[in-house]
C-alpha cells in the first residue's frame, strides 16, 4: 500500500516536471506561431479556454487543462468583499503558477467602488495578465444583491465600473456575461456595446439568461450577434460538450475562442480536441493519478483527497468495473488507500471484459448526484 502511494508521489514529481517542461516546450513552439487573438496587448495562443468554475477550476485543475491545450486560465470568481477583509481563502483562490500566463483573476461584487479598489490591489500584489468581472453568476444570494448576473440589470453601473477599471488598471479588463436577466430583458447587445465603449478588452458570453440558470439549451445566436457588433474578442460559452460542438459554435458564431466548463470536468482532453469516448483507459488512469497527486500536494493529504472526489467521479463516469473505485471514494481518507484500491480497479479492468454491470451503472448515477450542483 505504502509503495503504491510512494509510486504516485514520485509520479507527481515526475508529472509536474513533465508538465512544466511540456508547457515550456509548448510555449517555445507557440512563440514562433501567430497568436490566435489578443486581449489588448496580451497574445492568446489557441481557441479553447477552461471556464472559471468555483470549486473546480483551481490551480491543480487549471494546470492539467493548460497542459492539454487550454489557451489561458481564469481563476474561480472571488468576492471583492472577501478580498477587502483580507480573507485568506479569498486571496488563495487567486494563486496561480507563472506558467499559467495569460491568467485572468475574476472578481464579483455589487459595490463598484469596492470592485475598483480590490481589482487594483489584486493587480499590485499578484500581477495577473487581466482582470475579469463576473456578470454571469445566477446564484440568488449573489445576483439578487446586484452582483454577478445582477449587474446586467444596471447597465449604467457596468459602464461606470468598466470606465474606471480601464482607466486605472495597467492591465486589460474583460467581462463575462449572460444574455440578460430574463427572457424579457435580454440586453446582451446593449451590455456588449457598453463594455466595448468603456474600455473592456474582451467579452465572454454564456448563452443563457440569469433566470434560466442552467436549464434549457444555451442559445448561441446572441453570441454571433455580439461578435458582429463589437471589435473586441468574443469568447463563446455554453453547452459545448464535444469536439463537434466546438466546431459548431465556432461556425455559428464566428467567436474568437470557445470557453468550456462542465464538459472539461472528467474530460480535460477536450482541450486536445478529444471526446470522452476517445480517451484510452491508460490515459485516463494516468491522469487520475497525476491529478490526485497534484491535489494532495496543493491542498495537503486530507483536503486534497476530499476535493478530488468530485473530479474522480467524472473521470470514471461510464467506465466499467468501478466498484473498487467506489469503495475508494466512500472509504478512503488518504491518497495511499485510494491509490491502492484504484490499482486493484485498474488490474480488474485489464483482466476482464468491459461489460458495465447494472450495479456499476447504478453506482455511477449515485456518484453523479454527489457532485456539487452548479454554483454560478
Ligand atoms: C460548478 C460551476 C461553477 C462555476 N463558477 C463560475 C465562476 O466562478 N465564474 C464564472 O464566471 N462562471 C462560473 N460558472 C459558469 C461557467 O463558467 C460557464 O459559464 C457555464 O458552466 C456554462 O458553460 P458550460 O456549459 O461549458 O459548463 C460555473 C459553472 C459551474 C458548473
């Protein structure tokens, strides 16, 4: 058991070295290529970007997505109020590796004075490449107070906010929006113009209203309308689940880049333009080990494994013979134990044929329901 984990810890070190060097190589290579687009003067190489996702797009997961091809990083959204109180956790969400650049630090608040002051502090302390303002969060306790998607109801505040941010910050300022508050107030074009006119350097658009939250299908037509209406880069987002979807949203909207959220959880290979079904078992298990080791290194042994559970259920979704992994998920409190049981699962998979049992199918459904509901 001990050996198994030592192996994985070693794997972590090797994994990170590989990761860094592969990213370095990627940068060396891309340095000779043309950027796909610019966020003001910041070149972005590539057209697929991991969405900011509270509880998921942390430093370890962003590193994995970048290694596989995500073109830039966005942090999870952070409350300007929390930053102003020097809340340790708020500042921790903004930790990033130098190799992640370009990196956007994303803030939210209903108080625009506080957003301006805290954005300045973030830039002075951490020197991110861009500051991004969240105007898409639909969670009632945030949006009802006028933050997140709540800002879409007060376009005049958005104008003042971006005017002040773009005049005072040395780095580009970007915004991530939804289509509007509800179907009766889809003011995305007005907001897009306001953003551009007040100095925003890019807009990411989730093709749903606040009221829709995550229901229904994302509507990509407004993304095309925004792209036709503004000169700054437009990043399309919402329900991109497959390589075919990437091609479709690009063709239908002409967007400069595509932001992928939920579909990247359990399938970060989507940034390599690979669908879930095209990832081999060996690739999957190697990445699970690498990701777990990175989580343990970043968060410590206990929190690391607990936070990893919601990723692993997605990595193994639909993969046969996951009973041992279920055991690991439900009983393991250390990475050692997890790796031990995980190895048994790998062996079983290699030995047996790949029929999904009814029991496993039911368990996967249970795992699914364990994963946190969308937060923003
Ligand atoms: C669990 C979760 C957390 C999210 N957190 C954020 C966030 O912190 N900031 C943000 O701008 N959007 C956040 N979002 C929204 C996503 O960035 C994205 O706009 C949305 O999920 C639609 O894209 P998708 O269909 O590719 O998932 C979150 C979404 C989910 C599911």
